[in-house]
């Protein structure tokens, strides 16, 4: 384990020392599962902050607007922990969400009213289900104590947010006019 950490630090040092050229300007492939995790969570946080702001502003239902505000606050706090861990582990984080997350945020921007609420809630439930699955995998495989601590503290929030989204989905379904 110590050798793996030394290799990770050495690789990061070598990469940082290389001049930035067209060949090296693209982000390097992470050198550990922990780096993969930190990058994925950071991108998810960026996407969730944007989505939360949109939900807080565009949600037709009060429950959706409240969830949006809650997600912004939670993901800012989580991202601060992720950025600190990434810095300690010499992991370079991307500046924006991944392409799938950007596409979803574009869909949020074009939706409105009840259609926005339904899209937001359903896609967020899926996102939190993926987050729960990722957390289980990381808890089985990660060796870095800082990364494990992030996951352990995130699991209750993931479950709480998923439950709140499910309740919002059920409320929205009850309020939909029947045809």
C-alpha cells in the first residue's frame, strides 16, 4: 500500500513537472481508484449545484424548490471536502461536469413547470441511486482513509436525499390531473 502511494505521488510529481503542450494539455488518466472517485464526485457536485439552483428557481412544487436549495448547500459542503482530499492526494479535478451531466442540465434549463419537476425528480432519484452504488463500491475497495471518511459521512445524506426525492415524486404523482 505504501509503494502504491509513493508511485501515485511520484506520477503526480512527474506529470506536474511536464511542460503543458498539446500532447499533455488533456487531463491525464487518474492513477488510482481514489482519484477516479474524487473526480466523479467533484463532477457530480458541480452538476448537482447547477441543477439545485435551477430547481430552486424553476420548480413548480415547493418540495422541488426546497430540494434544490438543499442540494446546493449539501453539494457545496461535500465538494469542499472532495477538493481538500484531491489536493492532499495530488489529484487534478476537472473544471466542469461530464458531458452526460452537462446534457442533463441543458434539459433542466429547457423544461418548465410540472415537466421540470418530473424530470428533475426522476433524474435525481437515478443519480442518487448511482451515488449509493458508488459509495458501496468505494467502501469495499478504497484504502485511503480520507476518501473512506468522505464516503462514510456521505452515505446518510445520500439516503436522506433519495428518500426526499421519492416523497416528492409521490407527491407530484398524486397532484397530476387524471385523464
